[in-house]
């Protein structure tokens, strides 16, 4: 594993978070989506203004992963209730996003971010961590299974105008 540091993000990090969000989402999903759908999604969800709002949300928490001074990954934890996804879960918290640059996959960044997510969930006294993952993202699904997540349902996820299906996965803490 590399020499990485994790910091909690704040609103001053909005430009960096927007940039890495756009890059990592594009790297992960461009092959499965049209350019028009990708552009629409990136503009809707990963603008600097949207990131500022998310970083100011008291029910969300971002953590940034750095190698030297380069931002290489991040995670977003959400305490927002989502009744459809959480109906059967005990004291849930959502791991809403966990991404690293493609060049960093397999180098321990994901492990460090997941350890951070679990520690944060336990600090908040949560008993179940859940997430949604694109059904075609086999690398991510295997990563989550390695960490003890299991599939318990599915929900829709829209990229641009394309309605896709995500697996819902959960892990007892």
C-alpha cells in the first residue's frame, strides 16, 4: 500500500471534489454510457456549485485521499434517510460514493477509504452500512463483497436520460 493521507473535506475543497468526481465517474462509467448521457450526468451532479452544496450539508461527510499532494480518491457518507432502500436496515448509513482514480485501483486507496467509511459509521453509532452499485461494475461488486457486503435489493439509477439498475448492498457493522 502506498503512502496516503485522508482528510475531511470542507466547502473550500469544492473545486477539487468536483474535478475528481467528474474524472472518476467518467473513468468508471463512460464505456457503458453515451457521451450525451455522461455529459448530462456530470453537469447535473458534479458541478462546483453542486459540490459546494453537498459539502455544506450537515448530513453528508466527504473524505479525501491524497498521495503526496495529489488528490487520488474520495468517499461520501450520507445520513439522509432513503426509506425505500433502508426499510429493512437497522440504524443505516449510506456509503454514497467511493472512488479513486483509475491509475490507483489495486494500490490500497480503496482499502483506506473503506476503513475510513467503517470508522465514521461506527463513530455515528450506525449498525448497517449500505450502498448502490451498478450491476455491470464487477470490479466494485467484488471489492464490496471482499469487505463483507451482500446484495439485498436493487434500485434505479439514472445517468443522463438512461435509467439503469444498481444492486443495493449492505454490511453489518
